[in-house]
C-alpha cells in the first residue's frame, strides 16, 4: 500500500552562479581543463529555484562574490537549527573567503553566527534529522568539529566516516527523506561509509531507502526532500523509482553543469530552520 506523504514548507538560501567555474581541483569530480557552460549552469540553477517556489518553498539569495566560483554551493556555508547558525571553516584555502560573505548575510538577516574552531563545511557534512545530527568526516569536516557542533546545539551528534573520495561530503551519499518525529527516514549509499558507520546507519534506519553506486554517482543522493517531494537528479532513475514506491514524489531537476565541480541540488541549497 502506498503511503500518503505530507510536505512541509521550507526556507532555502541559495547563491546565483554568476561566477561559477572550475578553476582548481579539490575533489575527484573537478577538472580545470573541462569548461563550464555558464549560461546553461545559470538556466539549470534558475530551474531549481522555480521548482522550489512552485512547491511553496521560500527562497532567499546571497550576493555572489567575484573570485569565489564555488560560492554557489550554499549548503557548505553553515548549518542552521532552531534559528541558530553554526558557520563554516573550509578545508581548502580557495574556499575559506566564502564564509565571511555568508556570515554577513546571516547577521544582516538577524541571526547570530558561531564561528567554528575546527574545519567544518556546513550542511555538506552536517545533516539534521529532526532528532540528532548525522555528521560526516574522513575528507573535509573533522571529528573535532563534530564535538563543537554538539556543544553548540545541544543535540546528539552521530559521527559517520566516509571512505570513498567521490563522496567527499556526507550530502553526496545520504539525505533525509522525512525529519518529522516518528517518521524519520533517510536514503543513502552504504558503500560510501566505513563498516562501522554502515552498521550504525542500519541500526538507526532499518527501513532506509538504499541507493546503488550508479544512483550515487549521478548525484541522486545530493537531493532535497520536503517530506513528500524529492528534488532529485534526473539520471538517478532507479533511486527515483524506489522513492516513488515508498510514496514520495520525485521532482527531477538537472544540475549537470554543477556536477563538474562535484555538486548538485543539495550542494546549492542551504536550509534555514528558524
């Protein structure tokens, strides 16, 4: 029997890809010799914004800064829970200036921002489930940052170790389908994680939607769900089918140009949980 899913309205922060390019290589997807179609990237990004708004979600924008081609990946800038903002400290020197621009946006919008002492890349590695924080490490965000996050928010943090460099951030290998109390579930690619982390996820989410490597390599897990609608890469057809079987509604949005930099739908989307 198909379950009837109920969406919840969200507030998202995004950054226009005005300066988007692949100018350096800090993950296996990036090749500076591969040109980016800037016009197509902008069209794809606009399609994502239209999809969010068509489903009732609020979208705010931060002004892009010249010289910061990855600033479009807004998810990496912070994690926001209950109106509290835990900012970012990027691993790569090329991206560190992004933090100040996002901090300024949050402060102007009336939020206080905590500056981390350890390397931490926002929602790239910190996934709020509604009960606790799933926290990735292994390539970018450090375990020291996990401890900082727990002390700051006062919510339990579950550390998960990533082992495949193609899935260098947690949000490339896992996303939350529904964070409501009593309804929480996720989708993830098990082989992206260490054996112990796989066991943890299996215990926490015995009914999780499991993705194949093909699903994951098409950025199918770099998705955004509102509890019913799942904004997902169109080439992740098998995963979309599994989600539909569970009562979710896949909403395909093509961000193929951003995959050249190792990003997708979730990478471009920061959620503001007030």
